[in-house]
């Protein structure tokens, strides 16, 4: 019996692979309802204590079968465009729908106005183009600001405040737009910023200082301030007290309703990707296990971020006796998940469970090389698993032609 893996991504499994998982098809995403509900409770309790409203950013997690677990604790959903806005309206009925997009299409605006309650524009030009119609439709209108405060060094890909960023309006851009069209200010009900990525509340506190310095004069006229996502609120050790101080500061200083729209924090450590070993090859000193799951297709953030996903029971390279590179079966030479160490060498047919696989996976995967999309299963708090959806050849083919 292996020692339980005590890391957070495997806490809901008790740190071991339950024997029942051997019956599931691979590759397969397994969403953990107990972990999801616990995240939602943390977020709901935060909202209760502070008066802030918390939205699910659907770009990170949009497995709507499980929205009923989140809905009692959240104020609604956040969308990146028309489809997610509609999904939120349909699948979390009666809750708020907020949308932010870097640029809206004119032909989508009428339908978007049907689904969304809050519409956040990225630039003064988009605000001028669509703000009047949104207001006339009774929507709450916002502008995404860029407080020009980078808090994540070395991650330009994930830094909306990086020099030359297209995301959010700087104070200089706003002042220039307002000088040309003073009526723009009357369209605004709120401001929105999103500058963080997997960060603790100290980065938020710094950002809020920058928001106060750059946009503090506008905020007393606003009804709400949306702090965006990137708050790793449900991560063990997250500094909730500092977050709560930031929320209180905004409420006190500007009298605004504070919104948070975390994606990751809603579904953090609440899912697994199950995979099996198809082959083991030896190239010089390197032992490589080829799996039926692919980094490129099924966990694209592993290559994009990049990061090495946690694997149940496995150690850092060299930590345990057998170090093996785990890789996908596609043609991409870099379809490598990472190097891991094991107590025993992985063998063909072995079942592996990658952790923290509910976020930015099912909503981001693809069928490159004709790779099948993994089925999506859910595991309830009692450990009972059920299939939510499976995919086949027809799903692959339909996206490619008629
Ligand atoms: C505008 C906006 N809101 C919310 C989020 C969710 O961020 P996270 O999943 O890191 O909490 C993102 C992520 O990119 C975003 O761009």
C-alpha cells in the first residue's frame, strides 16, 4: 500500500487512487464534486462576510452539469463573449451574467444584450460604439481599466499590465478619449480591472493602490468595482485577511459594490485527468512513458503556461528511485507532460491520475492529430462516479466539415 499523497490536488481522493477509478475509460476527466463544493463554500462565506459578490469566470471552468453545486454560493457567472454569456444565463438561471471582451462584434451585440446584465468594454471607442445601446437596454455598463501595475515578473504572457498591453484602458487613454467626447463618462456604471494570475492578496493590495492613484477620482461616481480574477482564494494558505481588507477599503473609500470573478479558485484542485501508459521507450539514459493522454490536446496549459501538473503518488525527478518522462502520443516532439519519479517503473497499462485538472482543460482541449476528446465524469462526495458526457468520431469530424 503506497503512502497517501498529501498534496492539495489529491486531498479529495484521500491521497490514493480509489480502486473504482480503474473501471473508468481513459483518457478521462474526473470532476470532484466534494472539492468543488468546498471551494464554493469558501467563496460564498467570503461574500457573506464582506458583502462582495463572487462570479464564476467560465473561461476556466464551464462544466455546467456541476453549476448547481456552485450556484448557491455565487452571485452569477462571468463570460468572455456571447456563448459563455448565454451558457451562464441558461445554466445558472436567475443569477447575474457579466461579460468582458477585448472587442465586441456589432452583429453579436443585440443577442449579447439579451443574456448579459453587466457589459464591460475594453476601450473608450468600444464604449462609445456600444455603450448607448447597452444602457438603453437597461444594462450596467463598465470600462476595463489598466492600472499599469505589473505584479507578476517574467510572465508577460499572463500580464495584462505588460508594456504595450491591449487589455484595459490606461488613464492617459481615458483622459484623451474624454477630452474628445466628455459624454463618455455618463455611460459608466462601474470599473473593472483584471491584472492577476494565480496570485495572493498582497498583489491585489498593490494593484488597488495603483487603481486608487490612477482612477480614484472616478470611483465615487461608480456603482461597482470589479476586481477581476487571478485571486487564488481557495489555495491552502491564501491570505484571506488581506483580501478582505482590500474589499473593505474599496467599499469604504468609494461606496462601490465589489465583484470578484475568479475562475481557477472556483474549481481549484477539483478534478483529475486519468490516463494509462501505452508504451515505455528507452532512449539513452531517458526512460519515456507514452500515455493515452496528451499535453497538447488535453492539458494545453502545460505547454502554454508552461507548468508541470501534479501526478498522484509521483515525486520530483530523482526524488524516488525511477525517473521517467511522461509524454503524449501525438506527433508534436514537445508533447511532453513532464519528468516524474516513481517507486516502481511505470508499466504498460498502469493508471495515472494528474491533479488540478478541472481548470482550463475541458474548456480548452482540442482534437489535434485526431486525438479523441476525453470523456467527462463526475465523482460525488461519497466517491460514486458517473459519466457526464462522452465524445466520439462524430464530434471530431463535425468540427472539420459538412
Ligand atoms: C477578465 C478576466 N476575468 C477573470 C479571469 C479568471 O482568472 P482566473 O481563472 O485566473 O481566476 C480572467 C482570466 O484570464 C480574465 O481575463
